[in-house]
C-alpha cells in the first residue's frame, strides 16, 4: 500500500504561482511513476503531468507546457508540481497518483493505482 498526501493548494490571482507537494508513505515510492491530475466541477479528471521513477522522463498536457514543472525527490518520498503563470482555467482539485511506469498509459487515470485526497487550487481573474 502507498499513501499519498497532497498539500500546497490555495487561492491565487491570475499570473501567480503555487507549488503542490505530494508526500508518499508505505511501500517503496521511488520505483513508481508519479502523475498529477486535476478535476474541475462537472468535468472529468484530466491528466496534467507525469514523471518517471528516475525523474528523467516527463510529460505534460499541452495547456500547461511551459508553465508547470513536475519534479520529485525520492530521498524525501515527495513529488512536486510547480505551477507558474496560473490561469482561471487551471482552477480544479489537483490529485497526485502513482503507478508502475510500464502499466497502462501515462495520461489515463485508470492506469494509476494509488491516489491522494486532492488539494484545491483556485485562480481568480
């Protein structure tokens, strides 16, 4: 079992920044890929970014490329999502999740087997 706890969400004005953290506990975290997803009210959960176990491979959804940066520190069992240049359309509950790298496709929630409880990000215009 892996337990994931997100933090760092909040209310920010458009153009501002937030840094989300995801702390993992339980079995080994460093061998799994870690992804970030988000879900706005009335919408499906959507892929934001993913990072490989080594940190050497990352993927982003097109709308956040150049603004968001995913990273991880395996020694601290922690993953991060640095969000800069935030826009109102980034408003959502953000979730971190983990999966074995080879399992499924990186941008599908169905591929991930452990999830955090989510943290709210609200961007005002």
